[in-house]
């Protein structure tokens, strides 16, 4: 038996139509979150008619044949090249998004160093503290600098105090609110100065992992800079109607947690059992059609729009700034009406605009005009007085 749209009542069909119209309208005012609205996967729609599942390790055959493992492996190999992991020494899989990828990195670190201490900054994504609770890992929050980077003096002193246990540093490669990149050279320098040979670095590169490979002067962010694992989102710069991402790690560390599962005839090396088989196809299709040069052009355009937006704010008398190689433009938190209309992410007294591929200069001007007309949030005004 199959279900078709004709089986719905007229009331339910109307609800779907209303939802579609609402989404189509709201996407034109979608400026505060790092998800591109530009993609077209209609060529892949026939695959939605089948119960596909990427259960198990993507590199090992499984008894469940309705999968896209081969395409997943191709996606991972492309990312491997972009983040400079060695072909024989890396492993990875397509995740449900950045949170799962970050949890996986912390999980590997905990299995490698059960007594290790995780260090993460106060600008780290909110989901990380939750993952640390789930995994029951010892951890200490490190202060942040005003631009969102980790406070390296605080990191150095805190690690020095706890140098009897291996440090596990959760590094932000583009913080959520400010787009700041933690300096991996400085972090590795701290390890060297304190003679710490047992250490682990996980890189949360949710958005910037699809920016830094395509710029002329990237900050250190990948395996060449000494990381042990990295998480990159797929639904942000690449684009997908379903949240997804990739996590890549050193294969030797993954081998420590692998377990054989007779039920599906493969190894259990991922966090989830059943895994999405459609999102690897989405990512494969995008990577094969847009290619490296296409993403380089997209990133350049996004950075140009971010620079344009910064100048537009300044011209309107509104303070705004951004970090190097970041498409996150930070400005004072505006009034509630502006935040609601433009779907802006806010934190304390700031908000941000993220110039994703779908964001136009017209939208930037409309946002700036609304802020200029509506003013900044009253609590920010009181803070500044």
C-alpha cells in the first residue's frame, strides 16, 4: 500500500499549502543563521521512494544493501583532501550535523585518554557542554577574548595546573556568534612548552570548515595544524534540506572503539546505528556539481557581501565588525521586532548577520534600514550608558 497526497483531507492539504507559502516567505528574511537556502536536489528525489539506510562503517560492506556507502566514502575522500588528512591514516562518516561530529571527537578523545581533561572556551557552541555531560568527561571552561577567541593565557595556566592529566582541547574554527578561530599554533605551542606529549585536539569547523579551504590566507585549522578530529556541517555552506555533516578523525584512534556486529555484518564505529543514506547523496551531488572552484567562488562572494555589510552598517552609524575570513558580521542587538522579522541570533547585547550564499545586498540594506528605524535593544542602551 502507498500513501498519496489525495488521501489527505482538504483541511490537511490546506495546512500543507499554508506551510509552504509561509516557508517561501520567511526564507527571504533568513539572515541570522548559517544555513544556505540555495540548493537544488530535485534530481535525487526518486531515491526518497526507498527505505535506504547507511548502517555501520561506510568503509566496510554490510548485509544491509540498500545503502549509499560508496557515495559516502567519495564524499569523505573529498573532505579528506580539503583538510589535508592522510589517505591511509584517516576515517570518517556522514553525521546528522555538527553536534554529532563534535560528540564523536570528544568520544574518541575520552576513549584514548579516559582520565583526560577537556578544555573549551565560553564562546563554544551550547551543545558541547551537553555532550560533555552525556559522555561524563572531566572539563573546564576557559575564558574568551572579546573577539571570541580562546584566552590563551588562561588556557596555558589552567593546563599547567592540571598537567598531570592529558589535555583535550576543543578548538573553535569559527565560533557560533562571532566567527572567531582559535589559534592552533598557539595551542600546540602551549603543549610544547609544557612538555605534554599525550594530548588531543578536536576542531569544531561547522561553518568555517567550508570557508578556510577556499581562501588565500587561512588560519591553521586542519590536520596539518595538528588536530586529531574535525567536524564540518553539510547543511550550512553546502546546503541541504536535512541537517547533516561530516566528521573525520585519525584512523588509529577510531580502531580503538570499533566493535563487530554480526546482525548487520559490519563494524560499529559510528555514534548512531541506523544512519541517513540520503544526505550522503546530497553532499556527493553538490561536491560533484559545484566542485572546488565553484565553492571558491561562492566563498569569495560571501566574504565580499560580509565586507559590504560591515561598511553598510558603518555608513548608517551602527557599530559592526567581523573576524578574519569570517562571514559573520557582529553588531549591537536591535529591537525585538527586527530580531523577529529577520530571524537574527542574539546573545546578551549582540546580534549577527551571516552572509550565506542566499543573502543579497538588498537584504543587507533592508536590515540596516530596519535597525536604523527601530533602534537597538533598550537593554543594550542601558548597558552602554
